[in-house]
């Protein structure tokens, strides 16, 4: 039997089964636990908890320090939900790597925004702040080899051009590092990615930000951005800007057999950076979404690349992206064969996205969130265990919530015998 009481009436030994705040509104890891100390009661109050629901035996309230008898059904319920009986809080003082990435992304977006605005206002084009952001991204990529690139596409910043440039730069550096590009060239790849859409700074805003499909004449205007960007970058005094960056800028919309624009050049004649970036350009655009299109999950985006775009792009670049991201990267929302919806939180082998995987269950069914998220571990995750995937927006999950879910520590993995 359950009873709701004021937090002031809590005593050591009582079993809490729910709180009066949503799980995301507290830093309390589990909302079902047994009170073991007065400090735990104090932490509840510090989180703004006023009312708690406790488990009491039929006909009487639970008494302090009393050892409760747990029925077999209750025990099975707890075990199946992987609920830890101890009070735990999330430590928020030390930023998670995802939060560090997010902070870096926000700074990069601000720098790109200023560069676009300077070009629109015919002011000087200062490349130094952009290079600094590339350097910081490169350092973090090498420091954190486990790729969380998908999480960066969840930004809520409105102007997609700036966000797209920042995200594509992260993807490009990550892919180049994984592909064995020499350390001294990684920053060049990143800078080329960050500047590949700089020509959009000269596209009229009513076309660039149109909340719908472009007309043929508007599309003709939009398709000029590679040439406009090339004209900007080719005037730079810096060799890497007027060289590689300008080349990638004008080439990134070319396709196999001359099917792209602006010049209809076959893909085999393009710079290797351009061939890789055009794949990442599409991946970022589809996973982040656009004004006129909802975002897709990584799995759906990779399927689109493999089924629709592989005959127009470099298949080796697509294969490398799949190896880097994985079909179900950390942060992915998957519907399991039993109907539950969970977020991929950790792979035992993050380098290959293979083997055991921890998932955080969020919904017992599409329309029914669980009372409290809990972890499960699967021996592997593939099409036999996943029926479909979702982008967080499809389920009403915000970027902040995604980051919060990712921060929940998993149960770990057993050591190999």
C-alpha cells in the first residue's frame, strides 16, 4: 500500500516509491529507494521536494529502521526494472564530455555567426577566430575519441546555416582522424568544413531562411553559394584558405558522373576532402533537420545514404561514416522488439559499436513513459532487436533532456572471462 506524506515526516528506514517532481527536475538518480540517513532527507528538501509517496504495509505506516518483507512479485518487479535500492544523486559539478562538446559548439556557432554577418555587411573577413575554434575542436576530438557527433545535431539554435557549419566541422575532423589523415592535416580538413557554406552569407535572407520549399528561381539563387564562397575564400592571404578551403567550398555539391553543381565535375576528379565532406554535409543536414523538413534518426539517415545517395557519392566515405557513427550511436532512440523505447547510452566497445550495449529505457510503449528511467544491458543491438528508430524530437525529448539522460551512469559491463 502506498501513502503520500510531507517530506518533513520522512524518517530513516522508510521506502520512497515516488516524488512530487518530474525525474528531470531533480538531480536524484532514482525515485524509488529506501531512506538510509538524515542526509538523504536533506537532499530531497534541497531538490525542492515537498511531498513523497512511501510504501507502507497494509494497515500501518512504515516505521524507522524496520526491515520490510519484500514479496516475490515486488522483488521481480524491482529486478526487471533494474532499480537500485540506494538513494543516489547525479553529480553535476564536473561537466560530462557531452556538455563540454555542447559548450564548444555554442562558441563555434557564435564565431561563425559573426563571420557571416561581417561578410553580409562587407566588413573584413577575420579567419583567426575560426581557426581557433577548429584547433579547440581538434584537441577535444583527440582527447575524447569516443564519438558523440550525433548529439551535436540536437542543437536548438534557430539559424541552421551556422549550426550546420559547426556540426559538419566536428564530423569532418572526427572522420579524418579515424581515417588516418596525418595530424598536421586535420586542422585543414576542419577549417575547410567550417567554411564550406560561407557563400550563403551572400544569399538573400528571404531565400536562405525561407520556411518552405524553394521555387525554381530561388533554387537557382541558392545554388550560387559554392561560387560565391569560392570568390570570398580565394581572396585570402592565407594559403590554406585560398587553396584547400576555396576548393572544397566550390566542389562540395558536385556528384558522380557530373550530376552535381556548379560545374558538373565527376566525383573522381574532386579533392578527397570534398568527397568526404559531401557525405557528412548530407548526414548532418538530415539528422539535424531543416526549416522545411523534420530531422531523421541516424539509422534512417544512414539507410537513406546507402539506398539513395550511394550512386552519387563516394561509397568509401559513406562506409567510413557508418564505421565512425555506428548504426545506433550513443543518444539514439530505439524501439525494441518488446515495444519499449530506450536510448543507447554506452557500448562496451565504443570503437566498433559492437557487442554488449547499455540502454536507458524511457517508454514502456510509444505513448507511455516509464515512471523512472532504468538501464538494461543487451548482448548486442541490431535489426533483430530494434523494430524502428526515432529522432528525439519525434518523442518530444529536448536536447537538454538527452544530455541529462546520457549523464546517468550505466551498470557497467562484466569482465571477459
